[in-house]
C-alpha cells in the first residue's frame, strides 16, 4: 500500500469531455490524476497501481460501474471508491453499497462539490490505512509475544537446572521437566499449593519468608537430600520475583543437582585423609628411630644403630616413592608433562626393567621366563611412561610373589593390538579386592600383605597410562594362587601428543 503527499486519483468514465474537465480540476487542486476511457482500462489501471480514490462512472459501454467497483474492491480494499452517475436508482445504490462504495456523486456536479467529496474520501482513506497499520502492528506484537513465550519456554525446558515458579499465594505456576525429574515427580498440576508436592524444607522456607509478605529482596539457598535416593543431593535457591512497585509478585525456585560436587568433596576429603595417614606412618617411624639415635642417655650398640639407620632409610625411601607416585598422577590429571612420542620396543624396555629388578628377583629365587611370539613389538609412545608402566607392573609381580615362585612374561599380537601378558604365582586377590584393583591408594590387606610395603598407587598409574594410549588392561586373579595381567596396546596409535 502506498501513501504519498499528493493524493492519486483514478477517473473511469467513457465521456471524454467530462474526463478531461475533471482531470484538469483535480490537477489544479494538487492531485495526481490517471484517466481511463472505459471499465476494462479502468480495472487494469486500478490493479496495476495503488490509488487513493477512484471515481467510477456507473454507465459505460463495455463494463458497468458496479462490475468495475467489484473488481477494484476485490484486489484493492483500501481504495476509496465513488460512483458518479446521472442515473442513480434505489437498486443500484443498494448494490453499490453492498460492494463497498463510499458514496455517490450525482452528475452534473460543480467543481466545489467534487473536490469536497473527494477530500472527505481522502480523510476516510487515511483512517482506513491507519487502522490497518495498527491492526498489523497488533498482530505482529501478539506474534512476537507468542514467539518469545515459546522461545523462553523452550530455553527453560532445555536447561539442566530445575525451574519452578510459584505465585504469591503459594500455588505452582510453572515447572520445567528438569524440576520434575529432580523432585521425582511425574506431573505437577498448575494452581495447586506447593505443600502438596514439594519437599518440606522448601515449603517451610517459602511459607516463613515469602507468603503473606508485601515484599522480599533476599534469596535463600538450602540443600535437599531427596528420597527415594539418599545419595542424590539437590541445591535449591529460592528468590523473590518483584513487581514494578517492588511488591512481591511470586517466587522462583531453581533446583540444581549437586550430587557430583558432593562426591568430589567426599573423594577429596578421603584423599587428603589417606595421604596424611600414608605420610604420617613413615615420618613418625623415622623420627622415632632418630630420637633413639640422637639421645645420649639411650645406649645402642653398632648393630642396633645400623639397623635403625636401615629402617629409617627404608621408611624415607617408601615416602619418596609415594611422593613420586602422587606427582605422576598429578601430572597425568593436569596433562602438564611433556611427552616425547617416538617408536619404542617393548622387548628392549622389558629387558632393562628385569635387569633393574634382578636383585629382588634373585633374593626371592623367582624364575622368570619370557616368550615373544609377536610379529611386531614396536609402538609409538613416550618411553618414560612405558618404562614407568612396566616397572610398576613387574615390581608388583616380584613384590607380591612367593619364595621360589615364577613370573611368565609373554608378548604376542593380533590384527589390532600388541599384547603383553604378565603372570605370577603370588598372593593373588579375593573377589572384593579385585573390584577395587585400580583405585588410588587401594592395597589388599591380609596376613600375606601386611609386611609388604607399597603406596597403592602403582596399578592406578598403570591404568591411566594404558588408557591414555587408547589401550586396555585386564586382570585375572585367584587368592593364594597368583594373578595374570594382560595389556593391549594399539598397533596404530591414535595418540598425537
């Protein structure tokens, strides 16, 4: 639709003299005028352009004014249309009015009468256009509001936190799916008191601090331990929703699952407690030995002094081993340790480690056998990490083995993996111990392990290293008979360093 400062008028009349006279009069009044010599031409002009007013002759040779009016009204409903005729009748007036004619102008008419009628028509045109503009704006606003509501609802339903809205009377107004799940509710009817479905801690806080009060500015956070799952912890933050005058309009409750944070806190607390305990024992023992050796009043012979020094050295050595293990785990978790990825051979590293453990192997008279049936024993990895992995694995096989026991080491491969198998005739593990095998600080505690020193971190480090190279580790163990560890390393490694 077009609006211009200069109104556009369409004259449709088969009388050439009248057309020309009317065109001249209206142009002198500042109108832009288009003239059509018959109904067909008039309809064509009217539909191609947007006119403010149309002056239509009732009697024309090809198409009468009523039909012209009908066509213009069908396509251009906001064009003001006048029927001009010297043959007005009651029937034609009724029909023209039904079709939406805005008035009759009787021929002959004076220039003043014509201009006066058309100016009234222009005012009507302005009102129609303004009404249409306001209608469209209203529809667009309603669509925008509906869209915003839909979008907001979609956003709220997609977030993981639960959102509940309660009015100032304590009745539920809105609840997203996450809130239903966190509260173990399948459905929350709108408009019911929250006391019927909500945890008592939330109800009590809402009733005490919000309901019946004119305003509230404080938010409250409480922790819920939900049923039927006592291990699930929910944090609820309850905040007021103020009106423009700061009076209380309602309450919004945000629920967050903090179970993982709780577990992390507990794990951290247990870790600190365990580390403190593990550090305390060797330090206390060493201090005890040094106290004996440094007090003049306590007499010890050379043999006892040497025994105390050896024990202190052993304790401090175990302490240093545990600290190094902790640093290894810390570096792996933070991914701070620079890796030098290159081609290395399992066979070469195994030979180095067996040489390193030879004294302990000979002391327990353990027989070690090695069988290599692999076509390929070279992988791309960090040599220090693989050395650390194999040292932890084989030192355990020696440490937890029996006197005159055996360790069988086998290397093989298949299409995908290089496979390392380490089998010992040691203490083995009970089923409940096997479940916790790779947990940090876990050590099997029984009569056979009470005199064996260890940090409980070795196998945890082994598994972390294997996992970092997209490998896997398996263990089969029987208490009193021994354990078999099987490691799988991909031949083509996905690790890029």
